[in-house]
C-alpha cells in the first residue's frame, strides 16, 4: 500500500496534486453545509442537501464549483439564486488543499487538510455570527497537540522516536500558549488604548489553535501577517468606497447563507 503510494507519487507527481484539488473542492462543499448548520445546532450529515424551496438537490446538481458555473448560480428546480460564496468556498478549499499537498510531505499535507477545513469553517461562521464555536478553537487546539505528539514531522522535529514525540508535543503546547497569550495581551492593550473591546475570547482560543498546529512562529505570523494582508486588501476597498460613495454593508450576513444547505 505505502509502496504503491510512493511509486505512484514518484512517477506521476501530478496525480495526487490533482486529486488533492478535487478532494478539496468536495470537502469545501461539505464545509458549506457545516458553516450553515453548525451554528444552528443541526446535524451536518442528515438530512441531505435541499434547495431553499424544499426539494432535495440531486447528486449531479451538487458537484462542487462546476454546478454553480453550469447553472449560472441558480437552482435547477425553482430558479432560486445561489450565493457565489458556495463555489468560492469550494474553490478556496481546493486551492489550499492543493497548496498543502505540493508544499509539504504527505503526512504533514494531510494534517494540513484537516487544519485548513477547521480554519475555513471557523472563519466563515465567525463572519456570519461573530462567534467561533469551541469545538473548532479548543477542539482544534487539542487535536493539534495530539497530532504533533503522534507525527513529530508536523512541528519539523526529527530524531529518536519517543524523544521526538515529546519534543514535538511541547512545541505544539508552547505554540498554543504563545498564540493565545499574544492575542490576549493585544486585546487587553487594545481595550486600554481604544476604550472598547478589540477582540473576543474566541480570537484568543482561535490563535491558540493555530499555534498548536503551526508552532509559535506560525501563530505570530497568523496574527501579524494576517493583520498586514488584511490591511493591504481593506485599505484600497475603504478608499474606493470613499471615492465612489459605496455604502458600508454592516451587520451579519447570516440570512444570506439560508439560500442553500
Ligand atoms: Zn429549488
């Protein structure tokens, strides 16, 4: 099995790369369901996908990314409009799974799949409802520590089995503590400076989760790199908004997510 895998991977390097993209799109389709149903405390497995009109969606009308493109964003049963966010999340997951596969050794890449799925799910639930469920932040943190102990290569640790396992676990715990601690102190300072809560408890746990998977360097990068990239994207948008007088769309967009499930 492992030999077959190594053989295919060596001779057809594109095979698993393409597979990871398709797999990512499929997982992304499932994440759309999770993002919509988990905050509503409904099962993500049952019942299957139904349209807003109540009709079940046939499998051939539920193919990630492609269905939306072929049907031009409308349901085949009733012509109801589907948000472009669904294919966007599928495409995002596909691209990130592909990137994880080509950038990391197989085991780390597959742990990356799980990490990416957790990240996307919590990000969009946070956008819709301004909450990050504990099962993603705290649950993710525990899974990150556990996977680091089981697979030291996740934290870039090599060497004697048991020692490497312990070392990797320690790296992960330190990552979680530094990640969570950093956000906690930024939140405290932000509150002193701006006199209003800058970040929530959810963000503290969330960056702790990132640290558990990526180590403390990853958590620091997620914090400052994320803020930097966010500013790069947000500044032009705000500026253009000023110039063209776009209205700010405030509040949550939870109701928009009700179009498909
Ligand atoms: Zn319909």
